[in-house]
């Protein structure tokens, strides 16, 4: 059996490619957030460099907004992530947290059911 044949096309009913795409967007967003926090902290601490850091912060904020839009589009358009609409009704859970939980449920759905029956 070739290595490619050993990779499942779906993970517990979720197409692997779609889960991977969402996971990569969520990972990119996490990195953007970390960079934003670091540059914002530097801008506060380095008052003479604030004007230099401001365009970097603005560009990162724009990119984060673009990634947020992509995440929202993927979760809205793809049925396997339909749980996000229900999760967002819970106070304190926004679109990104809902998308993360939906993605994780695809990866772990089978494992949780095995743990319940064990």
C-alpha cells in the first residue's frame, strides 16, 4: 500500500482537505495575533519608534481581518462546520473559537465516541 493510500480522505465524516485548510487559517491567525501583541507592546514601550511601528501594526490588523473573513466564509459554506452557527449562540464564543471547536470535533469525533464506550 502506498503512503498516499494510507491517508484517509475523510476524518470521521469531515473531508480531510477542508479540515486542514481551516486548521491552517486558524494557525495563521494565531501567529498574526502573537505578532500584533508583540508589536503593540513594543509601540507602548518604545515611544520614539511608535511612528515606525504603526504601519506594521496596521498591516497586521488588516491581514488578521482578511483571515477572519476567510475563516467565516469556510465555516459558513461547508456543511461539516455547520456546528459553528450553534456554538456562536453561546455567550463568550465567537466565530474563531467556534471554528476551532468545529475543526477539533472533526479530528476527535471518533476518538471521543471510543472513549465513551471504553
